């Protein structure tokens, strides 16, 4: 991959630490505008702040649902998504019911994902990304999760929350892309901290990158490799 200049436009600039302050979120928004990132991804309580900060910008407002465990009721997830959208969210990253998947309860997994997809698609131009938490799954389970997400018309499958002890790998991104084909996006998240990391994920099939180190990656692209890595948390 040689067209590095398009990478910032593929980055969801992310801060999901529970101790994140309003000042840090405001700075995240400013950075996203300055570097031309795709979206700002925050916890739900900060959606109104981000929506206001980005109201006249091209950067999307993204939030998480059922995060980070995925173990809440599907109706609660759908309601959480609806509330976030009403407050200005344009992209929803939902965590699947991981325990149901590992129990072989695919009916619950299907309804869980579909409920949030439907909540998102009831609005114009709201995307739903499905976090399958690859670090906790076998390859067979990853395949099943991606197949279900594709079947219920999710817009993306996403590797990780970044809170389960592991993040995106090239192997997982490649596997996920092989299952969903070209019909939906693949988001690599968790542990993508450098330009080399981002390039590897994109070459494996990622069309979006979730990272707290977006500024460092953008600065690498600009030739400024001396900047300190971000510790924002994702």
C-alpha cells in the first residue's frame, strides 16, 4: 500500500476510557477535524458533547452500545442505540452477546445483532458496526459471528473492544474479510498504534481503523515520527 494520505480518513479517533474527561473529549474532536479522521468514537454519555463539537464538520459521531461486555439484553442495546442516535450519534459500534455465541445459542446472537441493526437503520445514514471480540473466539465462532452480521445487514464487522486482553490481528482481519466479502466493511480496532500497524490491517482487508493513536499515525504519514505515542486508551 502506497497511498498513505487516505489513511486518516479511515480512522475512528477513539477514547473509551471510563476516566476520560470532557476536556479530553473536546480535544479528541479538535484533533479529528485537524487531521481529517472519519469519526470520533466515545462512550454514550459524551455523544451530545461530540455532536455539538462536530455539528459543522465532516467527521462522524460514533458511540458504543453494550460496551464492553456485550452481555446486556438485546432490547436494552436497541434502546441504548436509539437514545444515542437521538442525541446525535451517526455510527453505532455494538458488542455481540459473546456468551450466547460460545454457548451455541445462535438464535440469541442473531436477534441480539439484528435488534441494534434495525434500530440504526430506522434512521437515514446511521451505520451499525458489530464488535465480535475476536480474542475470545475460536476461528469457527468468528466465522459464525461474521456470517450472522452479514445476514442481518450490519454495515461493518469489527474485531475488538480493546478491553478484553487483545486487539486486532492481521489474521483475524483477513478471516473476517474472507467471510463478509466486499458487501460490508471490516473495522480493525485495539492495538493499532503505528502507521505500519494501520497499513498491515488495511492490506489484510480493513476499511476502517479504530485507534487512540490516530494523531501519531497521521504524524507518521506527514513525516513527523518523533511524536510521543498516545496513551488515550483503546
